[in-house]
C-alpha cells in the first residue's frame, strides 16, 4: 500500500488549528481546569463522578457487585459528568483527577476524603478495601492483576486507536485502520485462547479483571461499540462470546451498565444513581428477567 497524504510533519508541532473529528471540541494539548465548578457531594461513603462509557462502566459494575455481595459500606452516589460539554475540566473535577478523564472517585468512608482516579486504580482500591473480587491465593492474585493491567495497556489500541480512526476521524486513513484493526483482532485472539481454558480471566473466580475487560471487549464482542462487529468478525471468537454472555446475565453487571448511561433506549439509562431505589420496579423486573 502506498498512501501519500502530502503531509510533512513540521520541525516543531504547534496547536494552531482544529484537529477535527467528533471530540475536537474537548481536545487540547494542556491540562488544568477551564472553569470554576465545585463537585456535588451526596450522602454515601463513595462519590463517583463518571459517564457510562466502558471505563465508567467498570466502576459502576464493581460497586453494584459489592452491594450484591452484601457489602453495604459500598453505597455510592454516581454523578453524571458530560465529557462532551467539558464537565471534566471543572475545577472540582480536576482537583480529584488532574488528568481530566472519567471516572473519578472520592472515598469518603474515613476521616479524610481520598481521591482515586484511573479506572484500574479504582477497581483495585475497592477490591482491597472490601476484600472482594481480588483473589488472595498468590497464583490467582497474580493472574487477576496481570489481566487487569493487560486491559489498562491494551484498551487504548481499541478505543483511541481503532475506534477513533474507524468511527470518529474526519478522514478515513487506510494505514491507521488496518494497523489498529490488526491489533484489536490480535487482542481478541489473546482473550479467546485464554478463555478456552478458563471460565473467567483469573481462572474459576470472577474478579476485577473481568469487570475491567468486559465493558470494552465484551461490548465489542456483542457489536455494541463502533458498529464494528461485522468488520472485525467478532463472532469467530467463540470463547469470548461465551464469557461475554455469562457476565451479561449478572444482574449487578446489568445495573452497572445502566448507571450514568446517556445513550440507547431510555429504559437502559440511569443518568445518576443515589440510592438502590433509583432502579425502579419496572427496571428491576426487567433485569431479573434477563
């Protein structure tokens, strides 16, 4: 393939034009807040500031799983952060997460509020705090953490790489799409081979590794992101499909996927969650029915 766009990189890059694409209005090469805005604080021990993207779903699934397992101390308020409107650049949010990305959590269960950012770090913080969904046996713990950090390192190739160039970039670039499609299919093959011999990512035990990987790769397997299921032939990864469906049947996963969700059918959305009763009776019945 010989694809010459005519672009020659300058000696020094400068930010002097709109980058284009769906998220151009919130992309910039500097950090810090753009406006003053305090974050709201609810009555529960955990305050989550997020959006129902795959990274946000990881944490709401974890919190719902903790509550389902009987950890009442995991009660939380989930506040909606609309990243398309720049909420993540408010001074309050930046104080919790200097990186200005969702999700961000404040643990208010102790005398001093503890901010935690990056979804993988939040999962690990909650798992260690409650002694749940993180194996204690050395081999299983190592497997869980290995796959957790595999997701942290791999998903940018799926999201910012493949997803951006396939679905959002203003210009379709064959080289970029081919490069990242190849990598995403390699990742799916990694998962499929592993899940051929393991019920869950860390073996026989459901852990935070599953909660981290499922919102990205499970959604891809079900054709729910980037409308790329046919393009990537995701049905051929039959062990990933089995695992994806197994997790999708968990009521806590179904609830977690609804929280801070602002797209899709209205019945699948719960913009903010401040109490278990926010999942109304009709929704609860729907979840129980699968």
